[in-house]
C-alpha cells in the first residue's frame, strides 16, 4: 500500500473515532426551561423618587418579548396618552423600554403593572404581575386597599373583564365624575376578581368599578355594568369591601318611532319607561291608540285605527322630557288578527297553556272557548288575559298521561280593530306520567329577613321555577323536569316579587342574593330534601 493510501486510511479511521465520540457526547436536550425571566436591574431604579425622566428601562436575565401588552398593562393613575413600550412585533431583547407620552403630575406615585405581558423568548414563561413604581415627589405612597367584585346574579367568579377605580373624594367630586373624569388609581385583579390597589396616598376616595368596554376610563351607563361602595373610603383602613356588579337602568332614551304597518308604529327605547306618555294627533284632534309590549325587547307597539291623513304627530313625554315626531303614513299592509298557541306537543306540569295574538285583543267570549280531554269531555278552566303582552293564559288542573284539546270557536276573540276569528281554531297537547318528574323540597335556615324569592336556575342562570316565601316553611317544587338545578335566594326588600337591580344615580345597591354552594341533581321519580343555611 502506498504512503498516500496508508495516510488516507489512518485519517479516515481517526475521523470515525472522533465522530463516534462526538455522537456519544452529543447533548440530547436538557429539562425544559420553566422559569420566568428575572429582573436584574432598572434604570432609573424601581421605586425611584423625584422622578423626572421621560422613559425607563427594565433589564432581564434572558431574552424577553411582549405579549398582549395593550390589554395587560395597567397604569395608575391612568394617563391620557398611552406609553410607548418596546420591543414590538414579537422582537426579543434582554430589556424593555417604556417611553412616557403624558405629562406627569407633581408629588404623585405612579405604578406600571405589566400583568403577564412579559414572557421569555423561548418557552413563553410569563413574569407575573411585574410592577414598576416611581414617585415625582420625595417619597413613595405605600397604602393599600383590597377587596373583591361579584355579580349578584351569578354563582362563582364573574366572567366580565372589570376595571376597579378610586376617585379622589373632595369638593370637586360629584355623581358625574365617573362619566367625565379619569380615576386617580386603577386596581390589579386576579382570575377570581379579587382586586388590589398599591401605592395609594392617604385620603378619602370613592370606590367604583365598571365593565370598561372601550377602555377609555369613562362609564357608559347604557352599555357598561357598574359597582360601587356607598360611602367614601378613608385610607388607611382595614375595610375589604365587596363590590356588586349590576346593569343600571339608565335615563330613558327614545328611538325615533317608525311605521311598521298601516295600523302600527314601533317605538324602541333604552332605559326606564316608568311614566312614559304617548300622544297621537292629527292637527288639533287626538287620535285614540293602544299600547302593547314586545316581550324580551325594549320596544313598544303603538296601534291606531284607520285614519285619513298623510302623517301623524307622535309626542313622547316623560316628566320634563317631551319630544314630537312627525310620522309619515306610507302605504303599508295592516296587521290582522292571528292566533298562536303555546306550548305544542308535550305540556309539562309546571308549564301554562297560552293563546298569543298578533294584534291587541279587547274582547274574549269564554263561552266560545272549550277545553276537553279525550277530545270530548269538558275541562273546567279560567282565563288570565295579559293585554299589554297580547297573551291569554288558560289555567286548569292537569292530570297525568292525558291528552287535551283546546278549541277556539268562531267569534270568540275580537281585537282592537273589531276583527274576530271566523274559523274554529284547535290545538292539542298531552301530559306525561308524574314518575317522569322529580320533586324537590327545600328548608331555609337562618334567613335574615322576609320575604325572600326562592329560585331554581340552570347553569346559565335562567330561572326554571320560583316561589315567594314570607315565613319559615317547607318549600316544595314538585313535578320538576329532571336536571341539575342551582338555588338562588333573593331578599325581596321592596316586596314586588322580583329581583331589582341597583342605581348609581340614586345610590341604590342591587337587592341582596344568596347562592347555595351545591348543585342539586333532580332525577325521574326521585324526592330530594335539602336544607339551605343562609348564614354560610
């Protein structure tokens, strides 16, 4: 073998040894980095006093990037112009820079809470609730205030994104401050909606929270829920308040009426319609009309009989508010009498049979209405007419496993326009056996006051059964459809049989609600007995 070939062979042999050693020693990957970035320094220092800079930097022990900074960052007191924070666009560096775009107040402690927006560049581990604080004065304010926020109607932690604020309570504070001025401090919140203010100055404050949908720090009473504490809070304090979030009923706002049919206008509104007055007129002549409500919508129907006119003057008033609208009477079809029945098919024992109308009904001849079982045997019934909602309930004692027929004979129903039903209308429905249902008996303990409204709700909070209770007694919900129910108890302080929301303008809190912590599984042919201790 030539010298060249021997040298080549030796070289290849040595390369194989090296590669083999390299393969044995090649790293296979260590444990995954689960540590959050660490702050190594800040410039100026965190908690600096006599701060006069226009920017600050925070340095970390590894590369970081920003994630959802616009939503995560909370600056307290809030600033008119948002700070510019870099790096942007997913770029990673070992520091972040915050450039202040607003004018800083004198002798004020500022807090920048970054939430979970600062993450390491490789594994995405967040630095949780990093806070940078400085003071434009000679000391850092150090007082704190904490508490929680709840939605009285909802069991457990609320889902809404809520902001909690403190407003300075001084001679310039009034009820319109939350509409027109930004708060002095903004709290940080955890996932359970526990809130905490840090670095607060000694003084008196109004504590308010609302669902700040457009993140402008001003409350919109039409779109945004609110919560507040009745009395000012003076710091320092040991109080840990609970805020109750609610949808207030705003001052009435009218949507311009519009002609929906030749005999009907539609009037939309937002807010409290108590005391609302509607007048129709043609010149100096008042035009008679009839008002009905579209259920589950903030809309009224204004019905009027045929009239020869090009337009009608519709005047809407409430207290000192008054607004006239001229409504052109275009050529439209008129609404006519039509009947619907509910429910159809199965009639559950806790349901009610109802006759629903397309136009307002003024006369009902009960002798021309018949309810039968086995299609021929008469059943005794009563009618309960709800003219405002264009509905008549048919009330009767239900028997299990029975087929019923409801007949509306000609001329039984006459509407506001004198139209009657000309045909016999018919519907059928059947009940199930009582063993297809379950029964629930509740016993209340440690009730603070009466009356209370005991409600059974589903997981969405929809009321499936309800009863007003004025004294200690067993509360029986029989013939329940099998399901999982939650128990919600309302302290009905104004005794009107329903839960009432609050009013920020009138300083009224929503009515108190108690939620039983357990869900109750009601099954077919079962009896469930459950004590409810309202002190827990």
